[in-house]
C-alpha cells in the first residue's frame, strides 16, 4: 500500500511524518534542533546537525509506521522560509545557517526601505526587504564577511539543504525561489533584482527552480543508510512552509484567508494575478499563474511559549511529572480571566513585528488587581490582534470571506472563538494533523501520480473541521480594545528605537 513522507523542519523542531495515501497519519517522529545565538540578533543553526536530526526522525518514523520503507512512493520537505543556508562549491555548509528569526540585517533592510530601494524592490519582486530576507542577509554577509561571501557556491533555503542531503541534487521550487530575487510578473529570476541589492556576483549561485511536485532526485545510498528509507525513493522539490501549511489545512485557494498561528503570524491568500502592496509579500504560488499573498511577522505563539517558560516553569514540571498538559491549566486561567473586563494588554513583539526592526514586546494597562490569568488573556489577545493587522490588509486587497485557522493554539475552542471575534469573520479550525508536513506530502503524492494535483486532498475535510462565528457583543468590545492596541503601537514608534539603544 503506497505511503508518503512529509518532512516539516521548523525553527525549533524538525519532524518526519509518514502518511497513508488517504491522508491518515501513520507515524510522527520529532527532533529538537537547537538555535545558536552567538551574539545579539544572530539566530543560527548547525546545518549538519539539522540533517542528522532530520535523518534520525525519518528513521524513527519509518520504524514506527508499521510499513516497509519500500511502500513509500515519494518524499518531500518543507521548512521555515527566508534566512539563508549557504554551501560552498564542494556542496558543504559554508558556516552555520541564518534562520528567519535572525535580525542582524535589520539595519540593512531599514536603510533600503528608507531609500528608494525598498519601493523599487516592491515593484520588481512584489515585496519590500526585511531583516531575514535572503537579499538583506546576503548583503550583510557581503559587507561583514567578505571571505565567506566569496566562497558561496549555492544559496539555498532550509528545505533545499535537506533535499541535497537526501538525493544529492541542488535546486529549489517556485515558491521558495520568490523570497527575494524573482520578477513578480514573470515569476522567474530577474538579474535586476540581484543588481538592486548589490549581489550581482551571486547570479550563478541561485538554485534552479522546479515545480513543487517535480521529482528532483532519488534517495542516495548514503541517505538510505542514515534514514532507513529505501535507496531510489523519489524525492520531490517540496515547497515553502507558509504555502505548505495553507495547502495542508485545505486553505490554499482564493476567497480564504489561511491563518497559521505558529512561531510566526502567518496570514495568506491566493490570487490569479499579482497585486502589489507593502503590507504583504506577493510571491509565487504552487502553479504558474498563481500568486500566494503573505502578510506575516515573527509575532505569534512564540510569545506564548516564552510566557510559559518564564511564568509557568514550576507548573510545567509538575504537569510533566503528573502526565498532564500545562495547556489545560492555562486554558482554565484564560477562561476565568475572560469572564471579566480587563485593561491588560500585550504587544507580542519579542522577536519582531509588522512595525519595523526596532520594536519590542510589552505589557500595558496592568494594575494591582490583575493576576496571571489577566496576563495570559493579554498574551492571547495580543497574538490574535497582531494576526488581525495582517488579515485586515488581505481583506483590503483580496476580500477573503472566511478564515481557516491552524497551529497548536487553534486546538483550544476558546482560542478559535477569540480569533473569530477579533478577526470579525467566520473562522474554521481544522483538526488536520501536521498541516505543513501534509502539504509537502500532497506535493509528493501528486508527483508520484497518487493525486491529480497538490490541491486534490483525498480527505473528508468537513468531518475534521469546526466553524466559529463572531459573537456581536464580544466583537464590539474586542474591537475597542484593538483600536487602543494600535494607538499604543503608534505612540511607541519613536520610543522603540530609544529602548533598543539601551541594549
């Protein structure tokens, strides 16, 4: 019986998921991948360590699946987008990878956006530069690490490095290729983009583009020994994780805002023509003549994870020892706090924001009578408010009528309802397991001939979905709070850089 492997390599965990051809999860294996922070604003990872962890996860998943590796008819990867994974001309890692949480290049991006480069980039590539954009990171390397820059053989993304390790071929797919250097109208690489950023020397280093469903190689003997996969298993090009998540949750189509509440606040919708605006990235869709419009910021549930780590450390230990979930305790405190008025508010900008590189997180409106539950509520509302900034932008441009929500936070019905109330639109929470990995597996399945296309999802989606509708009363109260949230952000704009200067 045919099965598929979807690899999903995020910013903290890399995982391998084996799916039956009907979308049933057969097995999942995860490995944590440590972040390296050698100095402020540098967030890196060891590339060989990432592959080793991923290979271990694949081996475990194959063993747990109960199926022989020979049943696997295709494998595809998705991974965090943006950032840079460099290899030299011998195809070896050229230093640690720069992840999408890295902000060393924020001054580069800010300077470009304060000059005409930002607007020219928007018109040419469909997006303005940002701190973790390949363009900005590569320019920082050019200016600060010239010896390393001169040794660049190939400029890859995270999933493309995993592909190289699996099948030994260099390349990328259409969705990943459009992070900095493609023409938004032709959807192909444009030398003018490299020239705009002063990176002309890297023209030969841009990886060849393939369709996400295209077979780009087969599992090598060495990779088979490392992973437990069968040598010769087809490897497909895969896709950017933002697109993979929308595809896997059934939200990759026009008229729908796909909302992924993960490390990043990811909000996206598909169009059949390019539409350019500084509030979103207009990037290549999966198929030619398709665009995926992404409004994102590194400001979603990573803030919740931080809050748990800092304020629930003892409770986490107790819950683990008792075999319970810390999230159940958090849900109870959130529910209790939601039953009373509260002025407490949180800007979820620990790792970045939609407002530029100099932002930081903060609680506002706290008084002595507030407790930890009020702080939890403020964190959750702040996360959803930040998603609304992005969804409102997409509403302006594309008028999606509904939203689909995924991410660990969406499994709490109270949180899904909160998103509906704050976004002011029906929100469908899907019980899709491992949405991004399933999106990659759909591409592998299409490439293997199991599915007519990546969007030919064989599952009965209605059976795993619940739709939440805005409550008029809560919607009105949260809308008032949202306006204050935005007003505070406006007031903080001149103060955030001064805070940053304090170190």
